[in-house]
C-alpha cells in the first residue's frame, strides 16, 4: 500500500513539475504588444525607425502597433491613453515637437508600469527608461567643423568676413535647439562670421523660401549655407541656390541626418558633408532593450559602454538622460559622410532600406 501511495505521490509531483515547466514555456513564448508613435510616416528617417522596430519585434515575437502623431501633442496624448487602455507591454516615442506638453502622458505610462523608450528626441519629464539617439549637439559640432573647413578651402585657407546662413528646424523642438548649440560652438570661434538664421520647419518648402530670402538679402556676402537636417531640408536649400543662378557646391552645405535625398545630393556634389543619424539602429535597439527589461534580461546601465563589431553606432556610451526626470541616454555614434565613410557604404540605413 505504501508503495502505491508513494507511486501516486511521485506521479502527482512529476505531473506538477511538467505543468509548471509547460506554463513557463508558454509564458516565455507569450506574444508581447509594444505601442509606437512616430511623427510623419512619409519622412524617410521615420520609415527607417519603423523598419528597425519591426525587424526586432518580429525576431522577438512582439506585436508592434504604430500610430502617427503628426507632432500634435493632444493627438499623441490620446494615442498614449488608448495604448494604456489596450494594456500594452511597452511604449516607444519616435517623434514629437512639444516634448514638455506630452509629459503627463509619459507619467501616466509610468503609473501603469509600462516601460518607455524614446528615439530621436526625449520627453522633457517623467521616466524614460531608454533614450536612444546620437549626441545631437556633438554631431552638429562635427558637421559645423566640416562646414568651416569648407569655407577655408574655398578661400585660400582663410575664413574671411562674411555671412553664413543657418537653416533650422522648428524652434520649439529640442532637436533644433541642440543643433544650433552645436553649430554655434564652432562658428563662435570666428567672430568675423555673421549667422543669418532662417526657420526651415523640417520641410523643403520653408527651407527653399528662407534660403532664397537670405541669399537675396545678403548676396555676395554669403560664404556658406548650413542646413540642420539635409535629409528633409537639403533639397529645398539646393533648389533655392540653383534658382538664384548659383552652384550648390559653392556653398559647402553641411548638417546632420542624410536620408535618401541627402545621399543623392552628396553623390551629385551638392552637399559637402553630413553626419549620419542612426535612425534604424536606435529603434531596433529600443525594442530589444524594452524586451530585455520585461524578460528580466540584463539591460544597459548608466556608466556602461556598448560595443558591436562593425556597427556604425558603436561604441555607445550610456549616460544619464538629463531631459527626462529619470532614465538612461544611450548615446549612439554617427559618422561624417563622405569624409569618414563612403556614401555607398552598405551599413548606412539609407542603403540598407534600398537593398531590402
């Protein structure tokens, strides 16, 4: 009798172990749902971000829901509230303008214990577990240095007295402000240069109009045209220069963020140098780190340096995100094209998307 009882007990325990193990496997394979908000689905760098997120989501059995906020704070807040109602597992912000106005939405995500990642720009409050971007200010300083060197090359090794045009994005955007700060950190070394600023508002139409107006106003005094983001404002600047009967190559256009438009303009000699924005990689890594956080896997910590062989974004320092109240800023690298790598390099996301 005791043997039968022991056998029954053993079978019960064995069955319980199998049940627990099966439950663990089922939990491990359970599909997660991530919500993602982008600004403009037609912008190439946003397409790259969505593609990076989608590729990593597919690899990790994640249902990725993407909505376009169009830079409208109230619309973004409504989408966030809907995501919370849907009980998503993680949230990615990949495009906004009023980064203070949407902080209440980020805080509601925090209260719901939904981890948050941001790419490109960071909310200016709340907890953002991971902010992934390049150092906008330092990247802009690198591009500004190439811009000034171009002026010197065109003027016998000197920086003469004159005007440089700076075409900015939207002045309300932290991205714009960081770009200008990086640009000024270099240009301020040359007091003989006067900066004439025009707001391009992240589009080629406004960029064209501002460059045209400033060229008309300052004429032969203009030594160069700096465009904060040539991927979405470079073509407008080039068309304005050419409409004035001038050659774009004579104005040494530089900036950060290339995009397919920028790739073609570099190949045509109409842009001098542009720092690559790690758009694809930032969203790809955001999905991976959120997934790892949820699964209890190791994630980057402040003070770490992340490396990956042959990745253009490596090495990436992990520092405190000073825009948000809490979280890590994973500071990705961006090469200067074509000075540091060729414009045809297959690792550029612009070329990756074409080949896919």
